[in-house]
C-alpha cells in the first residue's frame, strides 16, 4: 500500500448561511488535499501530521479525520492550545475572503511532537506533502527542525511535494516567505504552484515566467494550475499544456487547488501517467467548486469521481 504524509493544519470553518447564521465544518489546505486523495484512492494510506487541542472542536475534528478514513497516528494533542478557526465569505463569483483566529492554534506546535519514532515512520513513506501555509503555521524557531526532517526523508528516497500556497498575512514580510520557499523549491521533487500565488509573492503572472523561475531548481515534476486557462506541466524537461472545460456554475473556489492536488497525487502514487492524473484532478476540482465550502458532499463526490475513473479506463 502506498503511503503519504501531509504536514499542516486543519481548522474550524465557519461559513455564512444567512445574515444571522453560520454553518460549522472543518477545513485547511493539507486536510482538504488528504480528504480528496483518500476519497478517490482509498488504497493510499493517507496520514495527516498535525496537532490539535483537547477542546470540543478538536475532539470533533479528530472524529472527522477518522470519518474520512485519514490515518490519525500523527495527529498529536496539545494540552495548552486549541484548534484554529476561520470564517469564510464568498462573493457572487464564488471568490472567497477569510478572517482567521489561529494565534493559539495547536498546529503551530507540531514539530515539538516529532520524535525519533515519528521521523523513522515518516521517512518510510512514499511521499511527503506540505504547502506554503504549512511553513507559515510552523513556529519560526521550529522550522530548522522541519527542514532537517524533510531532508532526511529525501535522503531516504521519499518523494517531496510542495504547493507554494501564499497567504501574506501569515508572514512577517514577503522576504521571509521567499526565504522559506527557496528551501522548499530546492528540496522538492514535485511542485504544484498556482499562478495566483506566484503573482502575489513574486509578481510573476505568466506560466512561462514561472517555468523559468523554477528551472534552476532540481524539480522533477512541475504542475502549474492556472484556473480556467488550464494546466501546464514540465517533466523530464518537456513542457505540455492541458486544456480544461471551464465550469459555468462556480459556487465556491475555496478548495479548487486542494482537490486538484489530492486527486493528482493519488493518481500519480497509484501509477497513472501525468496526463491521466491531470485530467482526473481537473474534473475533481471542477466538481468541487460547484459546491459550497471546502469539502464537497461525500456521497455525491464519490459517485462523480467513480464515474470519471470508469470513463478513463
């Protein structure tokens, strides 16, 4: 069985339903990625590496992980911190804005729980995934320990995957983010950037310039997400463009990139070629953005993705 470890944070999500009511659920970029990967490829052992609290929201969050069949062996419990929280609002085009309460998030402490036994287990995985948000969440004084772990995994033959999700408010400065991202690019085997994130951090808005930016790094697989303009990928020095059919009924783009990442990585882990993986991942993302919130309804998603998999056989 293939195995994947995802480093990051899951949060309590509040979604406005009416002017006076909110709906509560759970979300976070790496958690979302893990959910869609596991829903699509149930035979991939999907581990979430994070920390939660002992509060009622954290307990419900842990139960949700288990309900999604995500391995919780690396979900640690903090005695003095709690689950982070955010509220999300979407406009008429499905674009979202966020308000966060995460200063006391237990996930910030994650590296304090990573001992030799955890390192040994993670370094036996097939793949380790983290994002720019994962890096921002980890306490500044713990990042050296994180990079040591990642480099140990790489030396052990684990495939390292990085999605440069960028949230400006989570960093002291753009330069601080760039310094951490530079390390990530230098160790990653697979990079899954979105054009929007590159534009925000580097003022780079074209696919060609992103490819040029990444060229000096030893990246085996570069997959660039560009919304309705499709996907560009570079593998073994060869560049290709994958067109998609834009979704007309966009409800909420919250988890477009996360769902793409999860299905893409699951497909690659289970032997799909890059074109097949991109096609299935794009279809999954197109389905997800037609639903409210980060996590689409489980039964409906399963039925949809199984139909797509059958059609591709």
